[in-house]
C-alpha cells in the first residue's frame, strides 16, 4: 500500500465566538446558523474525494462541523484530538476587546512570518507548544491512514502554525486567513509534506 496520504484540512465553520470577536480556544462556542450551512457546503465539496475518516479538535464548533461533514459522507464517528485545538490565550481567553484581538494577531504573525515561536499572547501558549501539538496531531493522522484521504477540522491559528512548520508557508499565507469550512489538501508522500495553494 502507498504511504501517500491526503489530509483535506479546514477551519471550522462560522461560530459564536467568531461573530462575537472573542479570543482564545473557547471550547464550548457553537456554530451559528450560517456555520451549519457552511459545513453542509464543505460536505458537498468533499463528496467524491474518497474521504475515509474525519478528525476534529475537541472544541464544539470543530466537532459539529466535522459531524455534519461525516454524516453527509456516510462515515462513522468523528475522532477528536486535543492537539488540534485552537491556541490558548491564558488570561485573555474569552476577551472581546480590540486590544486582546490585536495581541493575539501579533503573536500569530510572530510565529508565522518572523519565526519567533517564543512569542505568546499574554500568559497563553507560545508558538513552540502550539506547533508541537498540532504537528504531532497531523503526523499521527497521516501515520494511521496510509494511502487514504482524511478530512481534518481545526482552527485558524493552530492549523496555520502547524502547517507552516510542516510546509514552510511563512509569509505566503499572511494576510490570507483560512476561510470557514473550505477544504484544501495537505499531502504526505512518506518522506515530506506538501501544502497546496492556501485558500483565501
């Protein structure tokens, strides 16, 4: 069997925390009505791709996105991985002010563009922690499904950070944040990773 694996990665569909513009992992934020529609559209995009499994972060918005996709594709239980969760913002968790959002954005830019993984949003996770757990999660998925195509639902900061480490995206993705529930392919050929054109 070939080691070639396709991970069809996507950010979760629109959720309450996005509409409220709050920062952090926020594991209990739910999808909005628009988010449910976005997840259904993602499922239609994935029809015919041969998806065999669906993974998601443990956050409710990611799980619900993945469950909508999985049901539409006739697949079984969604597998959740803690490593796919969004960056934790420490004392800024749940903050809705412009200053908190700017600090989170500047932290992510430091990780992606500057390669400064020591940066953190306040007392939240630094880039080393987010990179390590996201890369470990994606690598474990690829190792578990040689020759397969797998859907993965995660979050804008953690997915971008992990995929930057695997594919060397750097400034190519800055200014083009992941849209909601738009799948794109990441490939592992048994030796190296390759990310297709970043969606935007």
